[in-house]
C-alpha cells in the first residue's frame, strides 16, 4: 500500500498541484484497499485477484469478503520473502483457512537490490505500518484490529495535519505557485490551444512611454524554426532611453515614499495575474525561447514565486529605515526571459526603486507581456519601463547614466566586468548584482547508484538544451564506476527526443540562435581535433530549420582541457581515482568559477569532505543540479560566477537599499560553525581595553567598542538557516567567511575597526606595507597577528573585498583600480558608520536529497 507514496507526495508539492493523487492518512488507504478488494472478488470470473499484504486485519477482511467457499484459482495472497512467516504460517496448510500464498523474493546483487531493500525497510518500519506496530508491545491488540472504516468515518475525510497541501507549502508567508498537470490529457489540450492562439497573435515589444520612437520593427523568430515569426520588436532609441530616465528620476521619491505594503500588494496581484495567464505565457516561451512545455511551465511558476517571495520579504520595510536607491537598471538574459526578468524587476520594485528593464535581444516579447501584467497589477507606468534593445546601445546608455543608482545583471562574466568598469568610471557607490556562468561539476564516487546518477546527469546536462547557468558541464566519475555509468548514459542519450519544443514529447529543443549553435559546434570540432572521444546523437531532419545542437558527451583526459564554459547540450566527462578526490575538488575550485556543484555518494564522510572544500554557491547532494526554487534553494555563485547576494535569498533586497539595518533571518537560523577567528577577536578586544588604548582618544575608543558590538550582533558568519521546501529534501543556507580581505585606512582607528569586522566575520586581513600598519602589527597580540599580515605588493594578491576608510575621491580612485583587475569582481566596502557584515560572507546553499537511500524516512515516520 505504501509503495512510492512518499514520492507522490513530493512530486505534487514540487509541481504545485491542487492536491495529492494519494491519501495523506494511512487509514484512508486501508479503506480504499478493502473497497478495491471487494470489487475484484466480485468479478473473479474476469480477473484473478492477488492481495499483497502483511496486515493481519486486511488478510482477515479479504477472507471474510471472499467467503468460505475458496478454491485454488479464486484468489491468492502475496508476501515479501522473510517478512510474512509469522502471519502466513497460520494460513498455509491450515485445515480450515488454507489459502495460496506467493512469496515475492527479489533476486540480484547488492548494488541492484540495496535501494529496493532500504525502501521496503522504511515502509514496513513506518510508525503507521502494521508490521511495525504489531511488535510494539505498547500498542494494544484492540487498536491493531480496529475497523479502518469506522476510523475513517470518525476523521470525516480530513487530511493529515502535518502534510500541508502543495499550495500551502510555504506556510503563511506566501502561496506556492500553481502548477499544471502535464500528464493530464485535458491540460495538454488547453496548452495546445494556447499554442495555436499564439500563432494568431501579433506580439510587439517596444519602449514604454507616452511617445516612444517608432523605428524599424524587427522580426522575432523562433529558434526552433526560422520561418516561425513570433512577433516584432521596435528597439528603443537614445531618445527613448533619455525620456525613460527622466520619468524614472521624477517618480522615484513618490514610489519610495509609498508604504511598502502597497508596493508589495501590487506584486502579489502581479503573481496572481501571471498564474492566470500561465498557458499563454507557456506558449510564448515555447515559441520565442525554444523551451519545452515543462521548462516553460517551470519558468512561469518561478516568475510567480519571485513576485510573492520579494513582496513577502519587503512588507515590513519602512522608508526611514530602508531607504531606496533610486532608479535601477535590470538587464536580464534570454535563457530565463520571464523568470529572471520578473525576479530582478520584482526585487527592485519591492525595495522602492523605479525600474528600467532591458530584456535580452533574443526574447523581448515575453518580457513585454510581463510588463503588461505588472502594469495591470498596479505598478505605475513611470515606475516600470521596458526598453528593448541591444546591450551595446540601450544597456550601455543605462549603465553610463548617473541617475541609475543600481544595476542588476545576469549574463556573461565578460559583460559583467565591462559593466563594473563603467560604473567605477562614473564614481560613487553604485550597487551591481551580477549573476554569471559557471564551470559546474558533479562528482560521482563508486558507491553511487548508477541509475540515479544517469537520470540526474541527463536532467542537469541536457534539460533546457544545456542553457542554464546551473547546468552540468563536467561529470567526474570514479574509475571503478565510470565504464558502467558511461554505458548507461550513452544508451540514455539515444532515447532523448530532439526537436520542436511545441511537441510535448520533445526532451531537447534548440539553442537560442545560430551564433550559439556555431560556437558550440566549433568547440566539439576542436575537442575532436585534440583526440577526445566524442559521442553524439544525430539530429532529425526536422531540426534543419532551427538552431539545434545534438546532445554531446566528450571524454576529457584532464580538467585543464576545458578552457571556458560551453553554454549548451555538451557534457564533458573526466575519470578520477579514489585517492584523487581532494585534488579534484581543488582543480574545480581553481577554475575560479563557483556556481553549482553536485556530489553523488552513499558515504556521509565523502559528502562532508566535498561540502567542506567546495567553493560554490549551490551544492547538491544525490540529486540533479538544476531547478533551484525561489526561497528554497537561493541561487547565485561566487568568484567568477557572480557578486552575490543570492536571488531568492534573504540578503538580496537589502543590496537594493541605500542603507539597511540588515536582514532579519528566520527563527530557524542557528550557529553551526563558530568563526575560527573568535579567539583572535577576544584577544583584540582585550588588547583594545589595555595596551591598545595608546594613540586613540576617548571618542575613537567609544566608536570602536560600538563597532565591535554592532559587528557581533550583525555577524552572519558560521550561521545556517533551514529553508522550507518539499518533503524528501534538506535545504539549508549557510554563511561562510569570504576569506582574505584587504584594508586601507587613513588612521589607526580605521585600521582597528577593519580588524574588528574581519575577525568577527571569521576572515583574515591584508594591509599595505606602510609605517602605520607595521606599527600596529608590532603591538597586536600573537593570536591577532596570525590572522593579519602586510605586504608591499598587497594589491596584486587575491582578496575578496577591500575595506576602505578615507575620502570619497580616494574611494572612487580605488574602485577604478579594482575594476581594472582581472578575475572576480572585488567590492569596495566603507563604514557608514559601520561595515555591512552581510557583505563579508559568502552564501552557500546546500540541498540534500534525503530519499536517495531508498525512501523518505521522515515522512514515513509520521504517525497516521
């Protein structure tokens, strides 16, 4: 009765369905089982009933319903090998109660059977299981033989109180986005109608405003079929951008002063409207972005989640304590043209900022539809303005204009660096939140289940035609399991259906355009020329009119062969020896990217080693790497993969404020790893109260003590936050030190404050080799000196942030110098009067599939 019950519960929660396809109380299942048994027994002339059970009450009920006139061939019972002897010894061969019993015995190796056997143990060990309860001496016999029909009637059909409906997954904070059941023939028919309707519409994206420039209208074609004109775009001109900036600047104060609850109500309305328009939006995403039905639906649901999440988070904001930045430019990508577009826009609006939204050149139409719905939801036209166009024109004009007080960007590392340099040239502190790509790896050891690995690799590498920031690029297989996994993977590759995403059966659609396709084909050709083994699917004839790339597997000899991210359906495979795990993680870290990573292993120690050493924003254990859910798996990387904070996480909105009291973490936040610098911090504060007082006046000492108190209260380093989500997962957001910080200060007090915040957050501090720093270092306690150093070439070293105490002009000069560096984007942080402690940590999301061993123990353990 319990087989895959937990999987059905999880699937319904993940898909946002109206309810569950299974009962949430065991007693209801028992009654349904008996009802089905009665029906089968009534039709024994047409069927041969077989009843698999270890439940004595169920067995007795079946025998009673069947009557005493039993003959072989009427029906039979079944039991698992080794589990039914106590019950069925009383049936088989009994002079009055004899019935046939078939023993169900799984046969195979431990690799094949382990997950199955674990699932059986979980099901039969569940609190509500008869097998579990009959050996529990505390359970009275009367309770064991209670009539399930009477019990069900007493409950009145009420669901299990500890299993919320899918829509209520996130409690009172917000509703889960509604899903569509693509397994339903009726639902598929409605989406097919929406696709047909979309072909009759003439979609148009143009600049918002009273008098937009009417320039040349460019055709927007489907990447799956160059002959399919989805709509047209009139790109914004210089006058459009200038007029939009004027309107945004003029309206900024009024929007910022509007109560946060009103702003957030507009976003909640927008979420409802997007849900109501889900099918037309799915159809548009399929045609304009080449997304499969499932991917397009997930995109719509993510957009809804973003609107609700940021609205819920910003409700308590106050204009005095949470002042807005001003106009914000949102530059979104084509691979998530609705979800990321809405996520950027919703966050900026919730924080009280007007938005100038520049969608990707390839996908302006769905962005225009989103803006239309946001306006209908109550967002004023001058507060949200669409500016379709090219990055080098519209995007560059927005970034260069001093009225733009913040930039949200998702795209390539190279473009993020150009934006950062342009903002630095402008001067001042202009927040840039950049989410860029990754060289994402999955590490699979010899204990992993090959079937599960292959399923997760297929999804991670080829879903969305590999066009996700989080997609798997390098599969690292332990040598002992590599041949088996590769054989299965190549076989599974042949089963993928490639073609028109308008066909619900399609697994892999096109890449976004011919330029992307040609670049990927050049990479495959280059790897072949280097002698790499390449396995590819052939493309069907129907793909010739679109920008298709065949799913490809390339076997590497070493990690260094892969120079840059390949943004498409190409998976690289690397073998490693068991004793090479630590060097392998080091190689992955050395790429400089830090977006996602996966590990498949049934050894907790191996998982813990990878988690401890991996420098990535999102780490997934025994599951795929894709589909991060807003508020459940906050998403974003570090190093070359982005600046942080994470989208869909608790820090994001606070970066869109002029200053902030800091995030309020949920009550579930706890310290899991105290900062390693705590002894040094205690020594520093003790020194400050004694010998460190020399050279500091009373006001400076008071300010430093206050800085220490504020830093301690606001410190996030070493804390972990349990996140809500579907059953069968453990999702946590942790905060870890950034590592090495650099410090530049005009005086001794400034240097000491930088030491305080660095040590409080568990970081180390690098100072310029100068007289002031050398004098301070000579006086510090030994514990402190171990975590701080000075160097003449300090600026050439790799550090994660620059703490600066000095003039505005000098700050601007340092920003420009930092922007010219290669490598990750390094922020300059100033105390005003305190440093933002949330910017001295990296956010790390850990998502563990707790059912990987065979079942959901926590769900099974719930009492009925």
